């Protein structure tokens, strides 16, 4: 490291930098100051432009102004430090030498693009300006070098982009003028406009600028450059960027870099083109080169969906481009070169790349490479394939897939059996299914989703201004744009279903209507999208859970081999238990018995039990419940065939079971043979001021021991019954809300006595029952050393532990907690990810002191957090034996546990190395 630093510092000194720290990084002609690892300083785009240059890939020369300058700029009242300007001019001179052209020169004018590029890729968030350096003089020189039409086409693009991005003139004003001109000329496409049309258009555009800003368009290229650089830095603070950062958790501190790069032209004629491609299919993960291009076009034309892009090769053909020729056919030499480069890049970066290229008169130039966004389906497939190809290790493959994203694979797709009324077809831009009500604006989508409605966002096309609406919607439908359009790319990144480029849609925003193939839909009508087929269906189509196989199973097998923490599920019914086992659950960590009490045919017996006037009456009611509970438990033991099953004894406050309203009261009165007044008096009696801290949990067992005795008996008898049929059982009885060792000591004795009693009738030696407790009250965590004397296991109930230790009601937190996140007091919702400093500290204390008293103490977690990747990482670090989560989160937890283990192993290695050194 130190050996490398010295020459860099020397180079910086040579470059005349005033500070030792380089802030302007040149790349070009096979040499670069930066490299791929420097994305913090150079941003993703800049770091990769430098890396590609080093690799010998043809990249137009340029330089990157570092992300640190962004902060300096915004701190210094939005001014570029003079030293940075000086370094930038020196770098620009090097670019001029490589290109053999001069910036602002009337004969051979060098044009540049000014491009933003943050550390994390923020697609479309920051705007770039192309063709900078053009003015009334240089455009003449450019026309002489190439041709006039091209020169003015470039100039009008530049004035519009500069006007929009730098001067903040609404781009509508320019577009209207262009559309009007096309109408007059009867032209469908802008490529049909002539040189003199475009010259006229430029004049119009320059006028618009002067009208809007009160000053003429800046003709001095240097002035243009500094203004554009400043605009990029400024755009880090624009509303879209801020919103995107908030959604994706990107710190505002990071800043963006600015890349200034010599222009190459895809709009010089029919031997020119511009395109985007993925080194593997971003929606399926299939191993083939996939992309789109436009002839005689520049920059964003492909993504903007102005014309239908052509496929780069046969496998990239989609319905709407089926008849168009491919790049492979039209420009075979450039295509072969592109193939050579994409293979090189994929091998070098060891991941699927998303690349931008431009072909100028048959010569290929690379303008960007980055790790490509992909669907989860593709992410899994690519990771597994790459490990098999030997490009990455299995461990790396496991690390590559974000656990949370697996959710997407586990969630429903359209029922293939269901009748489907397809009203339109578009591109299968992002797979999955979405059912919802139509909304035509991002703001409506957000508002209605907040009100709990499921919506589908329908737009002519989407732009970065729509991000919040896309986030809120179930799915996205657009009329325009290809597979690499904004809507498609963003939806895939979000894991949302998207049908793009559905050309037959006629959307009328003003009326809030859309027409499609003779069907009319209004805002609020329900539609269904099939993102895998690109279909739009009328009404709501039922969905089913997809089969998981192939690459997914393989990746999960690798994950299972790497992890140490076991993954159980929270399941209350044999049905849930079965789903969870299919997802790979290794036991039940929490079976709530009260859910069984709510079944319509049982609730009456439960009410009878609660309202009973004396012990004997209560016993009678319990006797009715016993066989029902026994049946439930037997079903679950069978479904889990030999895996551990933790059953929690009755937990909720009794009032939750009580009759509400006259109808229910009448039923209870009849069943009990008493009168309504008695029942009402009893209802009054069990009413509590603060039920969550009231008569609930193990307190019920202390005051009504017969309830717990019945449950224990049901558990034990069910276990014996199943064991006798030859299926192994591992029942674990768990007590809720223990706060004091005295509670556990008494209840443990009660459970043991009941089992001993029941054993007389069932001398089943194979049934061993362990007894443990939830840790969900701070006092229990703090006195864990005493409590563990009577517990075979601890299971952290982190929902209640968070509520009780934080004095934070989960049901009421929604009103103020978002504000805490907004203000930056909290980074995460403590009900989603464990609050490590606070609640986590209690967990650490409890685990350590519990295991001090009882070394083999089994420790797990059964709160909602058991399915949250970050919390799983924390639990693994504490040495937990298992986590337990809802059935659909099981694969998420398996993967997260494997990643946690890989991380922990890395940390252990680092500590060992540190120790050896000291
Ligand atoms: P984004 O981050 O929005 O993709 P980019 O900076 O990559 O913005 O640029 C937008 C478009 O302009 C891309 O299609 C890119 O390939 C193209 N482009 C950028 N710089 C140049 C250049 N120097 N020559 C030709 N095309 C360029
Ligand atoms: Mg780009
Ligand atoms: Mg609880």
C-alpha cells in the first residue's frame, strides 16, 4: 500500500496540484490516474472509465473531478475552488493532445460531455450534458469536419440539454418547438429533418434561452464548462436525487463526481449508432449478450424511447423489434469488437455488466460499464452460473444475492390455470404479477398506496420524477420505451413487476382515462399485469406461489453448508408448518396456541372458560378444549416429523377472547346457562387499563394454573400419540412474559408435575419435553443468570422486548416513528431491525449471563426480527443457535445466516491477524 502511494503523490506534485490530495484524475490513451477500486473518490462511472482505459478498451479520453470537490463546492457557497479549475484545465489540455483537437477551436473544435457519477449508481438521477463546447463559431468548424446536418443536430441537442440541466429552463419549451417543426415538415422522426431545418431550430432554441434567462446563451466554451460542472454538483441536492437517496439509504455526504469526456458521435450518419447492452440477460439471467441500439442517434435516445430501438443480435429480439435488423447484421465488425470487449469486461469485473457504447463511422467506443441491475431470478441464476464457470467461488455466489430480494421469488405469480382476458401486450420488462387499481400519476400512486390501496401506475413513459410512485405501486405499465427504458430498469431494480412499451395504449392524463384495443379504463379500475409475459389483463386475476427449483435450490444448498445458525419458523397450523418445511425450515421456533382458540367452533368454549364463576366450571370448559388442542399439536408434530417444535403457552390478555356486541353475548349466555347481567359483570371485571402490561402471559398461568395444565397435557399426549405412530417428536414448552425467576420456578414445577402425571397413562419413553422461556421483558434479560437456572432454552421475543424496553407501542408508533427516521434520530425502524445499541445490549447481557449459569443454554429469537437480514447478522454474532421467522421469510433467513457466517469468519480472521502482529 505505502509503496503504491509514493509515485501517486509524486505524480500529483508534477501535475501541479496545490494540495497533496489529487482532485482531478485524467484517463485516456491507455493510461489513467484512477482505477476501479476508487469509486468513493471517482464515483462509479469515473472509476470504471479509468479501469476500462487501463484495460486497453477504447474509451474517449477525459478526466474526473472527485466526489470530495462536491462537498467543497456546496460548502463554499456553490463555487469551484480555483485550484480545481487549474487542474481541470491541465487535464483538458491532455485530452486535447490525445484527440488532436482544441476546446473552443474554430477549425477542429473538441467537444466534451459533462457527466455526473456518484459512488452508488443512481440511474437517471443526475443529468449529463453532451456536445459542450459548441457555439456559433465552433459549429461551423464541426460542419466542415463532418457535415452540416450533424453539426446542427449536435448543437440543438446541446442547447436543449444545457438549457434544461444548467439553466433550468423547462425542456417542454424546446420539445414543443421541435414537434411543431416536425409537423410543418411532415416528419415523423427527427432524423428526417434537414440541415437547414436544424439550423433554424438552433436559432429558435437560442432565443428561448435568452427569453427565459434574460441573457444570451453563453458562447464561451470555458464558461459553459464551469457552469455545467457546477450544475452537476448542484444536482446532487435536487429533489429527485434526495428522494432516491432516501429510498435507497444513500448518505447525503457522499457527493457525486463529475466526468468531463471527449465526445464521440453516434449521430454522424448511418455508419454511426449508440446503444446499451447487458453481458447476460437481466431478467432471466440467461448467459447471452443482450442489448438494443439506434442508428444515427446520440446518448439517451435509446433509453428515452423516441424511436423503437433495434436488437443488437437475434436473442435480443422482442415482439416489437422482431422484424428490425440487428447490429450483428448491420455492422458486423463493430459487433464482433463489442463481443470481444463485453467478454473481457465480464471476466475482469467477475459480474454481469451493463454497458453503454457508441459507434462513430464504424469505430466502437465504450462510454460506461457498471454492475448491471437484474431481477432476483437473474441474480440467483447468474451467481450460480458464474460459480459453476469458475469465475467466482460458491461463497461469493452466496454473498451476491441480497437476502431481502428473495422475497420476490417467493411471492405470487398469475395462476396459469386462471382465465385471462388479455387486453394488450407490451414488453416483459420486469417479471412477477401485479393486481391493482389504475393510477395515472406518481403522486396519486403514493397517496392511494398510503391509504392502503393496491395500485398499478400507468404512464406514457416514466422519468426519475416518478420514482416515489413506482415505489408505492404494485406494478408499472408504460406505453413507450424498450427493455432498457427508465421504467424497465428501475422496476427491475425495485423488484417490481413492469410491462413497458405497450404501444397500443392511448393514455389521456387530463381525462384520467386510457383506451386500449377498444377497451376503455378509468383511474380506479382494476387491472392485472403479467411482467413475465408483458401482458395487460382486465380485472383481478388470481395468483399462485411459484415453484422454486434449479439455481435457487443450488444456491440455498450452498448457503446451508456455510451457515451455522439454524432457521426455524413461526407457525401455528400444520398448513403453515408444511409450507415452511418446503422452504427449508428446521423446526418451529414459535407455535402460538391462542390462534387455535379463535377458531369459530372453539371460541365459545374459550369464553366459557374465561367467564366461569369457579374452578370447577373452568375445568369443565377446559375439558372441552383439551381434545381440540391435542389434535392441533399432533397435526403440527406430524408435519414437522422429528424437528423441534416450540409451543408457547397461552399469552394474550384474556379480554381479547371476550364477546363483543349483543349477538356474541347472547350466544355465551345461552351456552353458560346464566343471564346477560352476569356476563356483563364479568366483562367489566376483566377489563384492564393497560392490557399489554396487564393480566397476560405467564401471569395467566400463575392465577389460572388449570389453563396451562390443560395445554401441557394436550402437548404431551399429542407427542405420545405421534411418537407411538413411529414419528419422532421434540416438543419444547415455552413460557411467555417471564419477568421474575419466581414465576418460572413455579410454572416449571407445575409443568413437570403435569407431565409426570400424564406419563402414568402414557409411559412413552421416547418423548422428552424441554422447558424454556421467552425473554421479552427487560427485567428477565437483566436477571437472566437466575432465570436460566430453570430454563432449558431462551427465545427472545424481540417485538415485546422492543416495546417494553423502549416504552414504545408498536400499534401507535406509526404516528411518530417515521418522523424520527426523517430527522435522522433513528436509522432503522426498531420493529424491523433490532436496535443493536439498546435492545441488542439487553440481548447480549441475557445471552452471556444465561450461558454463564447454564453453559449449554440454547438461545434463539422468535420475534419479527428473526426474518430480518440485519438482525440475523446480529444474532449470529451473539452466538445464537437459531432464528425463527414466518414461513415466507425462511429462505431469506437461510441466506442471511450464511452471509452472516461468512462475514463473521472474515472478522475472526482479521482479529487473529491483528493479534499475531501485536
Ligand atoms: P446516465 O448516468 O444518465 O446514464 P451518462 O453520463 O452515462 O448519463 O450519459 C448519458 C448518455 O450520453 C449515455 O447514453 C452516454 O453513453 C452518452 N454519452 C455520455 N458521454 C458521452 C460522450 N463523451 N460521447 C458520446 N456519448 C456520450
Ligand atoms: Mg450512463
Ligand atoms: Mg410477546
